[in-house]
């Protein structure tokens, strides 16, 4: 019978075994996977030596899917079945998408789900599934390169991503069969990649200008702890806008009109090309062919700068706002980190440097810096670096609020609040015997509900029937370390805690995720059963291993009886783990969880006391 | 055997949690050092690979520590919290009586603010208003400190009055900041 292995004190159960963990930058244009190997974080290449995976998925008629470069080859010939820049659609409703893209790029359809789907010749897919395809390819690449299954991954998201966008990203990870350890913000990841925790303490700014979005984050670094003080940004401002102003200029110079779509595309491509040329040259030659006639125009660096200056200026306003929110003066900023392909533009570097009164840091490739930071964080999260002080304390990027009477928003969690955070709000019923109510949660800074982004209506059911106004329903909003919102409710006067069911009106339901999983597998049912079993077994291993280590360290916090019942539950789990009943394993885990509750809670409090007694965590773990 | 006290940590007040005395003047460096030490020991990142139970608990504790830290870090929230610990109940709906001097000063600032947009150089005018708000706030906080460094002997009515004045200034400040955002958007 498999018993928990109790190793000598000071030894982990499986000495010297490194867990495999990677960081994934799921980008709008390109995606990357990186890992820490022999102490060095680096991006991983595919079998052809390519690091960047274009974030493009092609859905073929025979239901095969191509991801990356191969998919991109179909972009012009078969645009409706070649999905690119899917990140723009993550967590978005059809109305959101229509508002941003008056002429839709794909055949979107509204189903009964809140998540819109795209019609392809291989069936309907959501943005989440398309992202999962990209993640699966990166997962395979990592497992092939690293030689074993991954314990967990860290996926990066723009700091300005709202709750729905974060949830969609995490769902995509789950769908791809990844254990998502954490979602971290791209700017924070970049700061980690620069190793700014290892240099002297101070305030840093991360300026992240990508293709379609802009983020600025102000962080304070103190002895390995990255504390995000404020973040601001513009989700509709990026290098693509540079291309558009250049394209308009070209059309003006050449006297072209806007009516021809293919000409527009050609000009836009030329504009982007010219922008890239001007990162190293002083002059770019632009050639446009229209109706068999070639036209050329020269764009000078100076002219480019004049064109894009207003856009760069627009990025400096969020910088000012973020500094103000952080209550930081300009001269306190000791380093400025540049992230995102658009920071290759020399004028951007100059203007940002002028604003912050110092040359920005550009040593790490702005395309890979985020993935590298995520890999370092993933390595710490799985516990490969027990002596690491690295800790990321991030914030809620946008205020979370509730709809009150008259279309007004009442803020519950203001922007730039450090996560995790919990806030409670009391509600009452307005009718006798009312057993249900709906809470409309919005995200944004404006005062009117209609100006904020609706995260959805959470419906509360199962409220005990009482006289109007006498029920006191305490609704708790919790934003976890991934920046994801969880809503729970309890009726305080009767103490009915678990009876109230809270259901969000957005995002995927469990049934939908399950169906997507089924759709994604060829021999669906057996595959799914095997996968479920495997997942539970891996989880059981993890739980048992963590428990053994905890008992090793703090077993003396338990009485003999308490220890006995934990051991019994653990033995039961260890036994079931070798079988093939995933539900039984899950249940055994839940039982173990329950009997270990008191132990876990004591350990946590003891951690707190130790931390305050001047014993820091390093010392505590030093025996490892 | 270590202490078996169950949920003792959850019932501690914010000062106790950080092992600091209840006082308005606070060693801010110590506060943030203790905050980091606490988060190092309970943050969910330290339990990313732990059981569901531990993850849940760690989120709860980390949230509690964040809340305590944010409360103590901000002078204003710290003052309010000390008063609450002394049993003062703040009713945000009530309209307390204000000192005439204070009201005069308020009106002047408000007038300056409303005439702002027609000014030739609204940004520098706004900076001036924000600066005088800062001075006014600092003044009140100094007075609050006198009261709240020894909470047991504080004049609670006086302190509550000062808190209300701060709220007034806050409201003005957020209005100023809203105008600042508008100005920024216009650029």
C-alpha cells in the first residue's frame, strides 16, 4: 500500500527534483513560451528554431487546425477561416466587438452563450478556443524541449485587462490542459525579467506600447517585492495607430482615396514597413502599385516624428495619471523599462526618456521580455527557488462597482487596490418573501453605469423568505491574486451561508467548457475520461506531496488524534490515486482537505506570527 | 508544541497584526517592512502549488493584510480607523456643523475651481489649487496627530470634526482631479 513518504527533516520528499514550469506570453500578434533552465530564463524555439509563434489559427475543411506560420499562409486566400489577433476578442461580447469593428473581420454568431462564436468551415469556435489552440502548441513545444509534463504555467495579460478578459484567458489555459498557476500582468513580468529586484530598491516605471494597447505601470521594488502602485493605460492606442497615420499621409501625398479596400491594405502594409525601416534609417522609400501604375514617395524620419508625436503625447497622459495615483513624483522614478514592439520606434524612446528625464532601459528584446519574466515567476511559483524573495503584489486596474438606483455606480473596489482584496456590501430585500435578487457588477471609472463596462448580473437565489427589508444579505466581492472576481453571498440574520447561489451572467459555464473539451478531442469520451483521471492523479500527487512537506515542518502543531485523522485521509487518497476512478480521487481529496483544515489554518497563522517575530520566510525554509 | 490558538490572527486589529502600537504617528518604514514580511509568508504566490484549502486561506489572509496595510499607510484612513477603534461611528449621510473659517476657505477654493476652465492657463491654476488643498490637508492631519497619538485621551468630538473637514477637502480634491482628467483628455 502506498503510504505517504516521510523523509528526514530538512529534506523534501523528492530531493533535487525540479518541477517544470513555463511562462507564456499570449500575444495579439505573436506568442512565446519561456522557461528557466540551469538558472537562465530563455524563450523556447520550435523544431525549426523559431521562437515567435504567430498568434494565428487556420481551421481547415477536414477539421485539422494549423497554428502559427502555416496558418498565416492562409490569411490572404482564406481570411474567414484564418483567425488572427484573437486576443482582441477575449472576454468580449458581440456588441463590444461590433462597437470596435464596424465591419467585422469574421463571421461572428450569437448563441445562447454570452461568449460569441466565430463560424469557420471546421465548425464554430470562440476566442477562448482559438487561444487554447495557440496555448496547446506552446505546451507541446515546451514539453518536447523540456522532456516532461509541465507542472504549471504562468500566462501574461495586459495590466489593463478587465475581469472578463482575464477569465477568458484563464479558461483558454484550462481548455489547453494547462495548470495555470497565475495570470500576471505584462509590465510586471517585464520588470521581473530585467532583474530589477536584484539591483537597488526604488520606484520603476514600465512603459508598454504594443500593437494595439498601451499600459503604464508604476512599481516599487523593495527586497525582492514588486509592489504595483498604480497602472493606467489606453486599450485603443498602439503601434497600429502609427501605421494608420502614416498610411493616411501616404494617401494624401499620392492623392489616393479611401474607397479601395485592397489598396488600403497595401498602403497600410507599406506604412508599417516604412515605420520599421525608420527605426534604423533616416529615410524610407515607399512604393505603391495601383491600377498598374507605380507611385513612390519618401518618408523622412523627421516627417514620421511629426506624424506620430500627437500619438506619443497621448501615452504620456496616462503616465501622469499613474504617477499621480501612485503618489510618486517624477524625480523619484529611478528606472524606466520599455516593453512592446512599438518601443523600437526611436521617437518613442526619446519622448519617454524626456518625460521621465532619463534614458529608458532597452537591453532586453521587447518582444521576449514579457515571456522571460513570466518564466522566472513560474519557476518561483512551483517552488524551484525556495530561497527566492521574489513576490509580485499587483493591483486591480479598473474600479469595480455596483449599479445603484438611477444608473449610478457605487464603487466597491477602487482602481489600484492591491490584490488579493475582499470587500463586503450589505443588501436587503424590498418585497416580502423575496428569495432572489440580481446584482449588476460593472468595471470602470465613470459615474454612470452606461459608461462603464458591464461585467454582468450576478443572480442570488435561495434567499430565505423574510419580511421586506429585514433580510441582510452580505455580498462579498473577492479579487484573487489572478485579478479575477469572485462573488459570494450569505444572509446574516438567519446565517444561511451556502444556500445562496451566485451565478455570473458572463463568461463560460462549466458545461460549456466541458463541451469545448469534448469538441476538441477526436475520441472524445475516452479521451476526456483519461484526461480527467490523469488530472486528478496529478492533483492528488501534488496535494500529498505538499501535505508531507507541511507535516514534516509543522507536524508538532497537531494532537495525536488530529494527526491520526489526517494520516488516515491521506492514506485513503494515496490508495485511490492508483485506481481509475477520478471521482473517488476527487472526493478523497475533498475529505483530506476537510480534516486538514485546522492544520492548514494553524500553519498560516503560525507563519504570520513567525514573520512578525522577526523570523523571515527564508530562515523558515532554509532547511530545504 | 507551538501555540494552538485557532483564528487569532483574524480577530487582531490592524495595529496588532503589524505588531505596532495604536498611534497616529507611525514608523512607516517599519510598517512597510512588516507588510512585506507578512505577505512573504502568506501570499497566494507562496501557495501556488498547495491544496485548495491552503490557497483559499492564503487569499483570505493576504487580503486581510492588504486591507490593514492600506488603512494604516494612508494618514487619513489611519485616523479614521483609530477613531473607530475608540468607538466613534461615522455616518456618511450626516451634515456636521463646520467652522466658519473653514467654510470660507472652502468656498474660495471652490470658486477658483469653477472659474478654472475659462482661464488662459488652467493647468497651472489647477496645480495651485491642488497645492493649497495639500497644505490644508496637511494642517488638519497635524492637528489630528496631536489628538490621536494618544487615542485614550483624545478629544473624540474635535477629532471627528477634523475628519469631516478632511472629507470636504477630499471631495474638492476628487473634483479637481476630475477636471484635471478632462483637461488631459482635451490635449
